[in-house]
């Protein structure tokens, strides 16, 4: 069965990170096939292979090796693309490789939806529409997991395709999330201190919780309470934690007590 194709940009942009495969290695450099730009090849000059002195270039690159390279310069008229391997940091390589894998997974899910609809021939057109609207196929399917098929219809996707894509996305994609934990040490000299602390915690949770962040507060042992937050966005989770702890510390201080926040490692 043919793989679904999509309309992609003909050339990469300068400064862009691209996944490639080394096709030929020479003493002066290596040629790389750019996997995301079918039919295009670029060259890594030996000076851009490594920041270290190179005695044998094959100690650094070999034919058929997968690499993440940075586009340094591009001459569209001559078809020359200058690449750099040494300019790519380890964390960038890891991130780019993971993004590529996720994008390939998303394309296979589009093909799966096409199989269900008995309309695989339209998969390429669907992929192009998702890329144009959402930047990547995987990003579009991620939105399906949370918001259903509505966003896909905005991209001009037919209702039957939108429904099928939402179904395969929910079955095969798990949204990333972040977790933040902290202990609250709360004490009060008030005679009904336990009840006061309980009410303060419950009120703070109710007041500051949001639809984006799941909040859990548990009693550990006197005077410690555990607060756990889970959400998709780290900044939002941190803001909710700050709002809750600030509120709790302020109210316990007004009730003849003291409070302390201890952040916990994951």
C-alpha cells in the first residue's frame, strides 16, 4: 500500500534543524540526504563535523548514519545546501529526533484513519491541510485528543475524516503532562486547629483550582499535608501552586498559626 504523501516546503530555512541520512563520506566532508525534504541533499564540510581535531572523518560519520544537522547556508539556484553537525547540541538532537518520530507516528495514524474510511488516497491531502493549519500533523492530532474533531473541521477537513482522525488520536495518543508536588507544614495554637487547617486547605483548593490543573491535597502526618498538581502546562501548574500556598500561609498566619512550603523533587 503506498505511503501517504503531503505537500512540503521545497527547501529548508537557514538555521533550521533537519534530520538526515549520511549517503557519502569523503576526506573533506560528507553528503547528507534530508529526510524531511525529499530529493534534497546537503553537505557537511569537515570543518563543520566536529569542534575537535579530526584525524579520520569516518570516526565521526559513516554511510547510512542518521544525523541531525543545522542548515548554515543555501543557494537555491545552484542547489547547494551547507550543513553543520557540530553546531547541533545534544539536547537539540534528542528533541529533533523525537519530533520526527512523533510526526511519522502521526502520519501512520492518518493512514489508519484512511483505511477505516476506505479512502487512503485522500491521506496526502489531509496531511497537507493539517500541516498548513497546525504546523505539524502530530500537533493537530494532539488537539483532537483534548478538543475532539472541531479543530480539524476548521482546517477544512471533511466531517467523516475529522471524526475518524479524532477516534484514532484518542486511541493512540496520550497527552503530555507535568506534575508538581510540595509539602505544607501547618500548625496553629487555636483550640480547634485541626478543623481550621482542614477548612483552609479545602477552601484554597476550591478557590484556586482550574480546569487545566488537577489538584490533590492529602494528610501525611502532623503537621504535614501533601499538595499534588497535574496539568499540561508547567507555567500554569506553578501559578496554581503559588496561589494555593500563598493563600494557605496567609490564612493560617491569621489563625494563630504558621505555615511552611517544602518543594519535593519528582
